């Protein structure tokens, strides 16, 4: 666990404050811009990240920040780096759909040491410190006991270039639909991961992600007793852009489905 309690306190303060700002503007006439064809950013995203950067600069002036809206080092820097998503689920937020959160991790030399994710509409705060377990509103959480895919509820997300990759994205989605109890697509990778950690969902896979989407949630899954790797089963890093997070029991089964699907597509191609 991190030695300085101010670090976790800062993470919690930051995501809860972000949630307050999110709710204050939810449903109002906010400015929405496009970073891509379907990739949105609101003025609230930018305002929250600016507030967070000011907080870090005041408390930890030697720490770096990697944020979704104002950037930072794409390569894990040496030392402390806060990895922040001011609104994970911006498309939901812009449409008034109450499935979004703020997500924050503190990485040391590229490895997450603590994470905090706050869903303001449900007042749910997920936290974890490396080696210290995972918590929801201060109570310990654990992954589910599901042993097989047919007993599992899975979740995924679609990348912003999905229009150009429909067969690939929907094809793998269909493979899991045919094997799992249910498959969901909620629109917030950070919450997807937290729900796996809390045992509400059993497995999550997604490609084409950014560090701020998954740095905090992946640590929370691991500390809740789950398993987190890349989509090929390789060791997880927040910068690799893809993740498979499960209750551990169904991890290999999900890897097998992904592997078979990719081999079938390479044969067709």
C-alpha cells in the first residue's frame, strides 16, 4: 500500500468533486464538441480536468498528470503520475444518460498503486490500494464465484472507429452472446471494471482503450480477487490499449473465445 495517506485522500477528493461538478451540469445546455466522428468532449470534461490539475500542482508539484482532455506523457514516466478521466462515459453524459463516472489512478513508474472511481448518480465510490484490497463506499468487495461462461454476465465497449470495424467488433460480441448468460454494453469502461470487481459482472473485454479508461478500474479488479491481462493473456499495462478483466474463474474460457475468433478472422482475411 502507498505510505502517504494524503495520496488516497487526494484521489477520493478529486473524483468526488468531479462527480459534484458532473451532476451540477447534467441535463443543462452545455457545450459539446467532437474529437472524432462519434468521440465527444464537453466543457464539463475540460473544467473538471483543469480543477484536478490545479489540485495536484498545489499538493504534489513534482507529480505528473496524464488526463484525457489535456494530455500528458503517452509513455509511462518515471516517478508519480496521476492518470485521470474527468468523465468516463462522456457520450452517456452528453445525452443525459446517468451511467458515467470520474476515474483516477496514481501510477508509480507506470504501475498503478491506488485507484478511485466515483459514480455520482449512485453515490458509489470504488477504491483500491495495491496490496490493500478493494472497497465500495468503504466496504470490501470481491469478484463473483461464476465458474462458466453460461453462468456469466459479461460486458464490453465499442471503440470510436466502430463504423469502420463493424464485422470485427460485433462479430466477437456475437461469439460471447452465444456462450454467456448475458452480455451488456454500458458505455463506461471504468464502471465496467468496477462492476466486475464488485461481482455484479463476471468479465469485461475491450480493445482500443486509453490509460485513463482502465488504470484505476484494473487495479480495483485485481485487488478484489480478479484477474487482469491483455486480450492475448499477456501481463496488463494501462498503456497497451486493451484489457480482459474477469473473476479469474472464467478468464481462460474468455481468452479461448477471443483467440478462436481472431484465428477465424485471419483465415477469412
